[in-house]
C-alpha cells in the first residue's frame, strides 16, 4: 500500500473544507429540552447522526448553498469484513483513500444546558476493539 504524502493530506484537507462550519437545519433539539442535556451529550447525539449521514449529506441538506458545498465530497461508508460492526477508517473517498472524520462540538455558553460542576477535558476515545491488526499504518 502506498503511503500518504503531505500533498495527499493537503488535497484531502481541501476536499473536506466545505464541512467546516456546515449548518444542518434538520438536526435540532427544542430549546425547552436543553436543560436536560450536558454539552457532551449533545456532541454524542450529533456526531452519531452525522457519522451515518455524512456520505449522503447532499440529500439531507435543505438549503441550496450548503448542498452545493458538499455535493462533490465523494464519500461512502467503507464496507468491512462480513460481521464487523465497524471498520476504521469509516469512509471511502472518491480518490480511493480511506478516511476517518470526526465532528467537533463547539459549546455555546449562551445555551441553557445542564453544566457539569467541573470543566470537562476534550478527548478522543478509541474503542477496545481497535487492535494493531485493524490498523494499516500507511
């Protein structure tokens, strides 16, 4: 397998730029329900939905400006071995490269969310089922 070059990474970064700041109007939680949620819970809900929706985002967006931004992303869910629930990276890009994309939840302090008593540390979680046999270093 061919290793990714800095140019490959630069090209992919440019391909995915339309996702930064993308507004998704069909995904919402009523304002009066927000006090029952912590910011981290909103992030989990949002990222779980987007994980499945990303490859078909152009079909789900309602405004034309955002649709145009994502139409050429060229992502599909990567199909792993039969019986595997998840395979990493999650997506196959039109370039033939496999990519893993994660959302970033930016907490809006003006929202009336349930705030934990201590500041939460940002973290990435790697599941226990990820082993060296699942990872292709290239």
